[in-house]
C-alpha cells in the first residue's frame, strides 16, 4: 500500500488506524504504567487526508547550506561592471556559477541556530544562541514537459529577512520570517538538461521578536506546477453562512490567473463532499482570462443541514474546486470546510453554534526541543494533540502567523485559533503580510479571531487607533465573518486608542482592569488575549536560587502575572470575559524570565519544552476538562532523607470531594471548592500515597504515587508503533527509567545514549532550562525522570530500530515497521558545475583554428550562445567556434573531473586549453564526454562545429563539469 505522505499531515487523532499491524515496543519498552506526566500516545498512524493542492511538489531536499555571510565580490572595470548589472548575472553566492562544492547538505525545515552552543555573552531573549547570516543554494532541473506551465516557488518561512535569487535574478525580498513567499519563477525558468539555480541569503540577526526565533529556512517549501490558466495560490474563498431557516449558504469564489500568451477559458466546478465522499451540493461557472490577467468565478452552494464543527466534533467537509478545459480537469484544490457559527457577546462571552463556550486557550511560540523552530509537520500535529490533552480548546499563535500544517491540525483536531499578525504597521510592505495571512487562512473553521497587534507602545494613542483602523479595514475587505482583536496591555482608557477600532477588546494581563473596562464599555466584548505567566520547573518542588529552579506548587508569578489558580478565578468567574489565553502552553527557548544564567529557556509553560507535564498541566485539566473525571496527585513520593517531615500534597480534581490515604491509612477528605485545589501536609513515609475522588458520594477515580526503588529498566514510549517510510515522518519518543516493580523513577538523572538503524535522530531534549548539552546529537540526561528523542526514518527503509543505553543497565531496543508512503517532490539535482555562458564566431567557409583562445574582451564581443538553443542555420556549409570559460571548482581543481556536453548537434571537435579531447563525426544529436586534468587555472572550452547549409547546429542540451 503506497500512500501520499501529504495525506497524513494534521490528520485526526481519533481516527482509526489504517491496516497495519501493531508491534511490541521493545524488550522493556511497554513495561509498567505510564506516568501521568508523559504524553498520551496516539497508538496508530493518523488517517490519511488527500492533499489540498495537487499541483505542489515538496521542495525540502537537496539544499546546500553555508553558515556565515559571503560578501559579494568587488566589481572592477567597465566590462565587468557592465556585465554585473544585467539580469541573470548576480555575483558571488547569489550567482549561477558559484562554487558551493564544500557547502553542507541540509533538508528543510532547517534551523541552524539550534545547533549552536549556549553562550553567556549572547542575548538571553534568544536562548543565548548566536544567529547570524546564512546562505542556501539548490539546483533543480525542470523537465521539458513543464515548458509552458506556470511555476511558483513557495518558501514557507525564512528567519528572519531574506533575499531570493532564481537563475541569478533577484526575485523576492522577504521582510518577515513568518510570511510565506510565493514567487512566480515562470519567466526565468530553464527546461531540459540545463539546471535552475535557487540562491537565498537569510539574515537571522534581524529581530522580529523577543523570544527564540531561530535562523534559516525553517518551514516547508514547495514548487507549484500548474497550467498556464490556473487557480492562484489561496485563490479559493469559501466561508459558510447560516440562513434564517437553518440551512447554510456556501459562497465560492475562485480566482484564476492566465500566465499564457493567449486568452484562456474554461469551466470552474465546485463540489461539496462529506467525509464519505458523498456529494452534497455542486455548481459550476464559466471563466475566461486575458493573457497575464486574473479572473474570478463565483458560485453559491446550498447545504440544508450540515453537521457542525466544534472542538468536541470537528466535522469537516471537502470542497473540491476544479478547473475544466476540453473536458479534462487541468487544475484543482481541496478545501476543508467546517460549518459553525461564532458570536462574542458583551455580557455572556463567546458562543459557538449558538451555545455559550468559555475559550480555554494557550499562547505558544513555534519551537520545540531538539529542532528549534524547524519543526516537521508531524511534530506540529503532535503538539496540537498534546495541548488538547490539557483540556485546551484554543491556541493563540504568539506573536505571528503559524505554519499551514499547524492550522491543518487545528482544523482536524478541533482547536480554535487566534491568528495573529507580527508587524504593527499598515504601510504597503507590511500590510501585504496581513492580507496574505487572511487570504491563506480565511476558509479555516478553526480560525475564530484575527489579531493585529501585541503590546505595542502606540496602542493607546490616536496614531495607534489609526494604524489599527487601517489594518482592520484591510482584513474586513477580505473576510467579513470573523471579529478582529488587538492584544493590548495598556492604553485602553485613553480618549482614542486601538481598542476603539476592533470588534473584540483584548487584554494582555491587566486583570484588575476587567471590571472597570466592562463597566465603562458594557457594549464591547472582552477577552483575555494573554494572562497568567505563572512559572515553575517541572519536577521541582522548592524554589532554589542556587540550583536555579522554581517550585511546582503554583506560587510563583512575575509582577505582571498571576498564578494558575488566581488567573482562572479572575476569568472563570466572569462570564463577560470570553476567553483565557494562558502564557504559555509549552516552554520555549529563550526569554528565561525570571531565572538568570544559566537558564536558557522559559519556565512559563503548562508543559515543558518537550511536552512533559508540569503540575500546571494537572491544575488546568482540573479547571478545564468537563467531559471526563480528572484527579491527579503531586508531588512524587521519593523523598529519601525526609522521613517524618511534612510534604505539601496537591490533588487537582474536577470531582466534588477528594480523600487521601498513605499506605492505606486515611488522611482526611476534603470538598473541592470552586477555583481551589485540595492540599494536605503529609509526613513522609515510603510507600503508596493514594487519592480517591468522589462525586455525589460515589467513588469515581483513584490515582496514586509510590516510592520507586533503584532504576532497573530503561523504557522507550513512542507516540505510535509504526511510521511512514517517506523520509519525512517524525515522532517523539519518551524516555524514562523504571524500578524492578515497573514504577517510574521520578528523580532519575542518568545519561542516556541512543543509536538508530534505518533512520536518524534529529533532536533530543529533557525540559531542563539549565541544561546546556547539545540538542542535536545522540545523548541526553534524564531531567526529573524524563528525556525525549525525535526520530525520522530514512526514505525507503523497511524498519527503524532505536536503541537506548544507560550505564549499568541492559540496553533497550524499540523497532518500528515502516509503512510504504511516497512524497511527491522535485528530485534533487547534484551540485555540479554547469557551464552556461558561451560565445561563438560567425559561420565561415573555412574552419577557424580551435586552438585559438580569444582574449576576454574580444571573447565578450562575440555572439551569445545559450545551451538548449540551436544556432541559426548557415546559408552555406560552414564552421563556427563556440567557446566558454570556467574556473574549476575546488574538487575538480584538486583531483580532475569530467566535462560532459549532454547534447551536440552537428559534427564537432572538443578542445580544452588548446588540446583536442574528443571528436564527433555524426551530425545527429549525441553527447560528448571528456576527462579534465587537475588544475586551478581558468579553463577555456572550445567546440569546433561544422554544419551543412540550412542545418541548425549547436549545444542542444546542457554542459556540466564534476
């Protein structure tokens, strides 16, 4: 069974496994009960989803990378200056013929900063890691069949500013690492054997945020190959609209572009299907577009009684949009549609599908242990599932537009989204970022709010009001169905401010202002766009400045924030506050407030940097989960040396009462008050500490912590027991130690060393903010009992085997069968030297001397020659010299190499530096191959070409050296 890998990205966690067998996790991988602080495994592959855009080819492999800037060479002299100013003649690493033979091979997503050491003289906001400047290059051959097609390079995210060259021509300047660049490369494309060169200079030193932003091409990239008349990127707009009679209307607007030289026309079809593929509604409309122009086809579908989308039941329908010409589908899109209504009421808060629903959200940044901001799509989906396990129903992506794969997961898993713009600036360049965000995301049922700013100094001024008004106006012009907010932490009470220009007023902290603002503006809906900021270190139960750790008892918060208990009481008790967005769902690299060096990551997370649970996880589950019983107990019960001393015990629960027992002895029973967690002081004695939860006097749930013994077994717990063999699938594996009775050892700090067959380790972590060990390698210490390893199979492998070792214990081995899957990608073209600049003499009756090497100035005066293009046919039998020059790249200069003319038409002799290396006696197209000796001097390649009268001849295909 061969499956398109794109079908899996963001698939539903509740979906049934496809037909592949489960396997044992390893010799001891499944022994013992999972700790409640561990992620809940999915246990199977997600169900496949067809790709949204069949025209896309993955463009993530085959990249070359150089860290550090490469200054452009100084240009001197009139001829060189003249040439350097011409299209296609970019200099240095931006140019076509740059020697990148010693660059490193990388694959995307790629964050080069995460591989840097943590250094005390670097910026703490960025995790004490250097960023700098880097260069990327990639070669790609477009088949001749693509000639006449529309070609678009989609670069998902370049942290943070970047310039892109295609075949030596600057084609894009990116001003933000959070905005995808969609670049029409059709005019510059070469086809056949002659490769195309993509060069990108990325400036990671540009600061867009005050958190870890990473550096590099850190999101997935794609190549779109479409017919000349095609549906544009983000060209389908379909937002369901409820009708008074309970039915729904689905307006569908499809924008097409004609890149061709003649007018184009066709028929656009829109077909709405349910999850089983049944057609529910359809319509069609004719469309035509003049050359280099756009046109829009509009239709309306009627849907009588669709199932509604919600966090509990994220029902999706598929809108199939097709461009039909001559009876054939030539372009298509698949848009996932969710039917749902939203309303923000000034008095009663948020309503989804006509029912009140408190938005229980978290803010997150976009990095993870081991990989930094270069998070693969499968791991993005895993992170959304992990946040759902908290009881969260919403995410605010702080403070910028997220990757599309992340929003795919939110649509399919049922996670509402506040979609946020990065730059508070309505000037044209930055306004384009906002309109791109809205066009891309306006069809998504998960997106319920647009946010235009975060804590901007101008937010409380008239200038800020005007800026918000313009940003909001641009959004409303593209989407009139979602409200707009602004995450403000000041200025709401000034005479004219940003809050006056939005639909929903957003408060960052300022919890003491809630009632005052609501009283002053009872007609305005209010949400908390950011709150809490409580801090704790996972597994630590005492704040210790010497060890640089924070207690997990929910008593620590900065002066602007609140504890989890305080914050939820402020928001949960006020119906008019429609939402909470806790800072943050996950810890993140950088911004280690309030911890000083050596802490290099934050402590705000409900989950740590790997996704392991802090006590905040259990507190929030008790506060948020309503459809299942919740009971937890903390801390662990390994306190050797503190026998008889009181230990504070917390039992977060959503049940009415909790009773506590130590080794079977009752310690009391407490009613759980609103916004209060039951607590006990328990003298420590080894054994079993057990909590029992009751509702209506009936026992509902039991949980316990036990004193663990010495480590006896190393356990590996994967998210799922199988993976895809496409070379792109990734999953996190939890690592912990068990004692002889199979109990998790919560205090273990042992170093674990990993080995892998059939794949690779792409990152390791443990959630310790003070750990400076490399995050990319094969070893990591356990921190408070846990570590995490991220693995990726090799493409085409049959099995991935992970082995883990701890000193003094048997090795643990886990094997994953790999399900056959394919990634439709653009084949990587080797980094060979392509000779593209040639000159030739006019045809002459007598053969010129092929040993003649023209001086540079005289050579430039000769006629231009392009590989892949035959020269004009001579009127009479004649000869011409085609001559090119090159400086060998390092490997060829040192060891010699091969010169290959892939296609020559006409009889010919090949000369290099005045020495004949090959002869071609047949006129028909054929290659010429010769061996080049070592040497670093400039080489001159001469082709003496003979052609009969009226017969075109020349270099019909590319010329390469390797």
